[in-house]
C-alpha cells in the first residue's frame, strides 16, 4: 500500500513538567510517554517541557508555556496535546479552552491503550470501569472537548471498552459503573472457584511479573514449548507495550514429572493509573497466590533499574512483595554478552526470544520450588484412592505397594502436602 493511501496518524504535542526530578529520570518519563503515544497510534510532532517548583493550579504549566504549546501546535498542525502527569478536571478544562484542542494526560493515554488491547470479556469490563471512573469528575471538560473535536476519534472515543459515549450524564455513568461491578463480581467468583481448584491440586504456582514489554509472554511461550504438560496453547507475543492484559495459566511438567503452574500477568508501568490498579485488582491478585515470582527485566533497557523499582513498588501495593523471586534479566543478548546464559545469586541473564537460557531458568525454578521438599510414607485406605491419586500426581513418587490394608506410597512432597495427608502418614 502506498503512503498516500495510508491513514495519517493523529499528530500530537507532548508536555512535561519537571518538579525537581533528576534530569535523567524526567527524560526517561518523557521518552516513555512518547512510546505510549506510539502504542496508541499517535505521532509525536513536538515536545515541550518546563522546570518548576510547583504545579500551576489552573493550567498545570505556566501561562507562558500554555502560549508556547499553542504556537507549536499551530505550527505543527497538531490535533491533540498530551501531558505526562495526571491533570485535574479544572486543569483539563482550562487548557482545553486556551489551546482550543483536545487535552489528555498520561492516565488517559494508558486507558486508551488498555481499551485497544483488551480482548477477553473480563479485561474489557475492567477497562470500561476504569475509564468511566476517570471520566466521572471530568464530564464538563470532556463535553467541551468533544465539541472541538467535531466527533472525530480521539480521547476516550476508542471502540475497545464498550464504545462509551462522552454525552453520558453523571447518573447514567454511575449506573453503568454499578452494573460493571456486578458483572466483575460474578467473574471474580468464577475466578475464585478456579483458584481454589488450583490450590486443591497442591501444585506449586509460579507467576511472571515485570515491566511491560520485558518479555514475560516470550518466556511463557518458550516454557510451554519445552515443558507444557498438555500441549498447552501459546500466548500473544509482540514487541509492544501492554500486548496482553489477560491472566494466562499453563501447566508445566519437568522431565522427572514434577509439575507446576505458570501464570503470565499484565505488565506494570511508571505512573500506572490508580483507577486501573483498582479495576484490575482481581487480575493482579493472581500474583499474590504464587509460591514463586519470576521478575522479568529488560536488561537491554538503560532504565531497567527504575523499571525494577516500579515493579517492586507495585508488588508491595498489591500485597505480593514478600513472595520469593528469581530475577530474570532478559534480552541480555542485545548487550552482546558472550557467556549467556549466566546464573548467579538467584539471578539469570538470558535471552528468551532466541531460546537462550530457558532450560537454566527451569532448573532454577525446580530448585526453588522443591528445595523444601520432605520425604514421607503414606498408607491410603482403598476407599481413599482419590487422595492417593492426587498425591501421586503432584509429588515425586519413590515407591508404591498395594497392601492388604491400603495403598502404600513413599514420596518426596511439599511440606504443605505432607501436612494435608498427615492422617495417612506411617
């Protein structure tokens, strides 16, 4: 397809306010904002920044900067202005009037990306709930922006989250939020049932966590190809921010028949909107039930240390900060490392895309999960054959005998399993 027939991307101006951050941290945030805009299908045609001690309550940036933004937007024929921080309803309204352009903030941009990426019913409902809660205090300014847009596609008008209309009044939005809460509560009930079923299996649970686009889904797919217990389906794997929003659980089995469940989760990001954290709480809660976390880091990203901090802070926020971790420095091949994979002190430097280090990572998982195993003997009455089968499926069986008084099993099992079947211990 020739360029003249390709749809032109919306042209935008990025705006950032540095309130005393280190210059490199501020630059990193602005660079990430540009990546977010690209992920949302927008073209950055100008960037304006300001150093200040405090936020301008009326316009977020100073009035002189507002004029500068308008001049640059006119010069570059920009159709939208995107701010790196969350704007208050009044700031958004005032800026919209002064600039005569749609104004959105980082929160709005991430919500738009989530709306584009949401595929499952649960993800779509979660995103719609977050977007409506974001819209609620901003209705007046958004109506005015809609008028300036002339109905064109832009802020909060994507189709991904139920095609929410900006003309909804407060009462109708609150009613819809209430409906969404009921639907999500029902889905959460189903999720709890599935979670309880997994807990009852007593299989160890491992969760992939980390910054968005660090390579979690790639690791999941490589693990499936080598250790997938039931020819499990792979997950979406793309080089983009927030490629997947849905939690995916797959069953893995080592060559010695030790099994575990591997969970792929939504990625984290700097300044992750509070409404999204709340809306995706049930999804993020999956991480809390893991026995081990694989903290995936894009080692080739110059800002990976900051990204690790964001991940650790988010884990603490959702109550998963104390779960044991293996730090997985992925994409290390992009740094031209010659001795990959490299394992040291609970960390691994590897490259999932070309398949370098997957077996080494699996061995680290195996050692971590089963380091606390205990050897035990059990005698299951024949009418408790179901319990015997469950133990044999999850533990490493070292011997079995069918005796007159029941099924004798010698096995290496987790302490949790040893306690569960203690009444059969011999």
